[in-house]
């Protein structure tokens, strides 16, 4: 598995996907600073999980599958590994990229806040970024599977639309945990101290309660495990199998 991941990351080293690891957080922080230099953390994080992150994840996931399909799945069929393992390795590689990008986002917002106004504590912002990383993981295999069935552009549009519409509608509902797209925007509320629409959360609001965070996180992680397994089985049927 480490070899598959290294191979996948090396193949993308000069691609837009690799550049987006650092470019996406940088662009987000710049937007946050331009729109609100006195609340750059609030603004940047809100843009990050409502707009930029859904776009980046959709492009990464769909691009991984379409790139292989354009080559006739030769990189899947010819490698001496079970095809299911290769697809899981590709998904984990995307997860590594998301993790690095999340830490980059946290670092940049923290540095900029030192020169403007610090709105969030060091730990609250770090926990929020890590929660976003964990609760978005399930989308990688799901987008990969959609891209295989519908193509690049439809899968990107469906993913982006699902994140934007469902998170804005369902994140503040009591049953938000039933809608996986709404979970990221809800679990960061106690840490980013703002609603998905960018408005600050009132001190007495139930959105600041961290109790729902733990079951929602567990649901996202279980969904991610199931999605990675299911995606590897459904996408991997064209590859070789080995003992």
C-alpha cells in the first residue's frame, strides 16, 4: 500500500491537483483577508468549508478516475497488485493530500491572524480543520464512483451542489447527522464559532454544543470506511487479482 500511494503521488507531482494542496488554502486566506481583514479567520474558514474545499475534493476525486479511464485503465490492469488495493491506495493518497492541505490552511490562517486580529484560539482552529478533514473523507470514494458512472463534469457538479445545498439547508437541523453532506458544516460550529452562512453564533445557541460532534464524526468515519471498501470493489473489477 505505501508503494501504491508513493506512485500515485509521484504521478501527480507536476499536476494541478498537487499544486492545489497549497494554492487552495493560500487563495482562501487571501479572499478572507480581502473581505474582512479584522475577521480573517472567520471569513477564511467559512469560504474554506463552504466553497473551496468542496470544489477541490470534487476535482481531485473525479480527476483520479477520469485520468485512469483515459488511459484505458492500463495502470490498474498492469500493476502486480489486486485492483481493489490499487483503488484504495489512490483514495488514501487523496486523503493524504487533503490532510496536508488542511494543515496548510490552519497554518496560514494562524500566521495571518498574528498580523491582523486573532478571532479563534490555536486549538479551536486546529480541531476545526481536523474535523473537516475527517468528515470529508467519505466523499473521495463516492466522487470516484460517480465519475466512473457519469463522467468528470457531472460528478464534480453533483458533488459541489450536494455540499453547497445540503450543508446550507440541513447543517443547523437537529437531524443533521442523517445528511452526510451537512455534517462537516455542523461539527465545526463549536470551534469556528460561526454558522455555515458566515454569521457569528450567539452565546446561548445549541450550535455551540460539542456533544453532537462525536456521534456525527463516528458516522462520517464509518461511512468513509464503507465507501472506500465499496468503491474498491465496484471500480476494481477490471484489474488483475493476485494472491
